[in-house]
C-alpha cells in the first residue's frame, strides 16, 4: 500500500499540488471581501457602455485597458462582482499550472513558489490586473526557452503584457530589451530572423507607445501629485524590503524588517553574481531593476508593485540555461521565506476581514435603506457602492456615481457632509444615508442643529484595511422644519 501510494504521488505530484492551490484559492476567495481598488475596475466597466466611454472613464486610473476589456467580456455573462474574483482565481491557477508543469525548477522549488506570498496571495486573492501580467510573463518564459524563436509571437505576448499595468509595461520593455540583446548576441541566426525581428520590434514599439499614452492622467490627477518629491535612496530600500519580506498584516516587528532588508540586498548582489555567466540574463535583471527604480518609486511601498521585482527575478532564473547546485539552494532559501509569508498571510486572510464594504452593503439591503439617497466619502463608500451596484453621491467629488475619480479634490469637513445631507433630505423629502470611513465629530452631533436629526446606525470596523471601515448614519427628514 505504501509503495502504491508513493507511485501515485510520484505520478500525479503536480496535479495534486495544483488541486491544493485551487481548493485553497476557492476558500480564500470565499473569505475575501474586496476593497475599493479591487471593485474600482468592476464599477468603471459597469458604468461604461462602449470602448470610447471606457477610455474616458479610465482617464484618472493610470492603467492600460486590457484588464478592463476582459471585465467587459465577463459582465456580458454576470453582473455580480464576485464573478471577477473567480476569473482572477482562474488566471492565478493557470500561472500555477504552468510553473508546476513547464518551469525548469525542481519539485520543491515549484511548490514553494506557487504557495509563496505573491503567487498565493497578492496575485491570487487580491483581484487586480497584475495577475494577468504575471501569467503573460510566465508564458513568455516558456516560449522564449524553446528552440526556434518566433519573434512575432513573442512580441504579441509582450504587447498584451504592456497593456496590463504600469508594471506590465516596465516588464514588457525589459523583456523586449532582453530579446534584442540576445538577437545581436547570437550572430549565427541574426540574418535569418532579421525581417521577422524588425517587424516584431516595430509592432511592440507602437503598442508600448499606446500603453504609455493611455496611462497619462489629466493635469489635476492625484497620481501626478504623488510623484513629486520622491526620495530615491529611501524608496529603493522600501522597494527591496517589499520584494523579499512583504508584510501586509505586520506579522514581524520593525527590527526584523530592518535586519532582513540586509538579506534583501544580499539576494540582489548574489543574483547579480550568479547571472554574470549569462550576459543577456544579467542585462535583463539589471535593466529591469533600473526601470522600476526610475519610473515607479512613488508606489514602491506597496507589495503588489514591489512584487514585480520578485517576478523579474523568477523570470531571470526561468530563462537561465543551467542553474548550479549552489544557486538551487539559494533559490530554495529565498522561496522558503516567501512560502511561510504566503501561508501566514493566507491564514490571516481567513481570520480577518479585509474590507467592511460587503457587510455594509448587506446591512443596507437587509434594513431596506437602499432606496434612500446616499452620501459617502470617496474612499470607503465606493466599496459599498460596488456591492450594492447603486450610485451614491460622493461629497468630495460633488457628483453621483459608483467609481471614484482620483482628481485630487479636497475631502469635505464633517460639517460640510452634514450640510449636504440636510440639503438632500429637503430635496428628496426623505431620510438620507451617510456612508463614511470615519466617525462623525461628537461636537457636531451634540449641536442643537443635529442632535435630533442624526442617528448612528452601525459601526463596521473589523476591516484590516484602514480605508474600508464603514460608519453608517441616518440623517432624518424633518417634515416640519
């Protein structure tokens, strides 16, 4: 029996661990309530009835359109935002399958990799466009390591990659430069593939320009303002810290972070030494890091962004011709750290609520409050709007809508919010619901003008994401003011 079990395990090793990945992923999706950034894409697509309208609604997002195009297709079959989570999990599961079946790593490394922090949590349960980019990077690695280069097919993969996100664009430029480097390095087949390679480069350049242009926001964008005053050294250290020790839920004290930052820099230097023997891979790693440090410092403290450098390192090992024994042990140590962080973060996800938006929407529907005019702040209230599928009035933006416009408008004061609620109550002649991410000032609530008109309904503050805690208030309509 033991021998039969070993034979079965050996024969279906990859299928067994892939099933584990999918089953645990399903459990994770069922326990993960999406927050603003995840629901933002869904709401933008839902409010867009054509590609031109979608392009207009994306003007403040600084993201290329591929993920939104895919969501337009998904919404033809389902209007429930949870369907986006299942599609996203399917993309992550396909990435895990490609690693298990087609990557050059050994069995232990493959298992540690797919259950590591980035692939098991950040690019699996957090529903964003980055998982699509990671899948395309792995497809590129598979195709480029096979004998016989089809540059047109490789350029198509990079074109799609450039349309996923800002990080996807940077990775597409890095991998495209890697192809050019190897093309000129390989003199024997240079003339044979020159026409195809030239056409591929031309198509890729056009796509890169389109992707970059689509990400340029209007002058009043808050994203542009966040680029000002970047400190290069500080952000580079944040970037490296987030690559190998992404600690989303503060699993480790600050002292541990500082000491393991040294380990992150050691990983960087050791990787450079390992890649010295293959100049094209060394070029890919250095050029990719340079692009990330140069163009994406403003978001370097977010794990989903810093994690692209980890994916870059994995891609470099994937295309490296032959990994030495020392390098294999080095990879195992690195992936082991990611594995324990991935499992730890996953367990935290099962035990903690990431967003209170879904619960707030459920409360509003259960108490039949969804027919009231709703006023909310731009950050937490959009989660509720996403799950309700109903527009609310964003006091910061002075408009009705579901998704948020990152146009750098100033957040209104508590008094201004209550004044808006008073005006809405008079206009619609009914109570007004306030959806906020902060408690209203007691000083205002005790004011004679509001003490009998504002009622606290519910406080939903289990969220570990600070902008997803929800405070619900009812501003009562006074028939006889």
